[in-house]
């Protein structure tokens, strides 16, 4: 057996697990018998499939198309099982941490995860995940920027968690106003080739968040190579504003949005490229 390979695979899983922690807020109590998955997310907020490969959400006013070549996993069961598998690695066998995450699953709905590569069990598979979370227990979260900053506050309690690259920024993508923030997590020094002799690589993630009422919709793009434009550009190419009857969404470059959110956040407009990593 190649012990170096298995050690690297563990580190890959850990890196992915830590990136997934970015997407879940831990305002929870431990429980041996967690409530049903997604029970805190109302049906009207969950969205639906307008077609086989187009996710639409009337509540948030967005749609996300998935290219035919991307394997697509729909629904909570498989996607949350994948997240929990990753979290077990990050928790290092700590049952209380695992139970806390299980408890939080009642407030999370994961309608989809799209994979760049065919192997759905590959922990180094670049992917795009959509998550909806009930944030009613934290009234301080008013915007997507607040939601992303809350994640950093939790992450800062552990030096192994991802590094956040600057404050959240408010952007407009194809008519959709959302907050975004990038993060990185270096394994064995980072920036090497995955499973190479050097062993270092970097987990990269871009989060996009919209808050409406007491729900947050977050899209997470996770990839492992600085040259992976398919995953890093995914949201900019496929996220769109839902058109209402009689409404037309212009394809022109949007006008600058007005700053109405958190003081520390900057506002940018983007056409096709994400915030630089």
C-alpha cells in the first residue's frame, strides 16, 4: 500500500471538509436524535426544477442552469451525506462536533450539487453546491454579506480553517445582486499539483450569498487548481435573474449598484470573471 497516497487522500478530504464548514453556521445544540433534514426550510423557499437541468427559485428570484456534461446530484439525502462524510474527517472522531452538524441539517436544504468530473465519490472533484439555510436564530444577519462575515467569525476560532481573501463584496451577475467572497485552504504548503511528489495543493472556494427574510441562499464553487476556469467561472456563466411576466432582463453591463449594506464591504460589478483568488 502507498501510505503517501492515503495520507494525501485524507488531507484532500480534510481540506474539502474545512471548505464545506464555510457553508454552515453553528448556532446549534448537540442532539443524539436530530430532526428531519431540511425541516426548517419551508417548501416555498426550496425552489424547483424548471427543466431537467435548470434549477429555479421564485422566492430568491434566481435560476441556475447546469451544463449537460456536468454530473448532477439533486436533493438533500446524497448531498448532505457527502457533507457529513467530509465533516467526520474534519472533526477527527469528535462525536459532539458531528452531532452538532447533524442538528444543523434541520435548517439546511441542498437542492443540488454539480460535479465537474464523472466520479461522484472523488473528494478532489471540483463542484458547485447550492444550499438554503434558515437563519432565523440569528437576527444580526440582514444581508448576504452579513452571512459570509458570520462564517469568518466562526472560522477564526481555528487556525486550520480557510483564509478569507478580503471582505464580502456586493456584485451583480446577469441581473442578480448577491454578495461574494473567496477563500483558500493550503494543504502541505499549497499551490502544488494534487497528489504530486511535492504533495502541496490549495483548495479554492468562492461563495455567493443572498438573504431574504430569514433565509439565506448560498452557492459555493470549490476547485483545486488555479487554472480551473470551468468551476471558478461557473456562477458567472450560468446564474440568471428570473424574469417575471412582462419583464426583460438586459444583457448589457449593469449599472453600478448603490451601497446599502455593511460598511466594510465594497461594491463591484462583474461581467464574466470572479473575484480574483
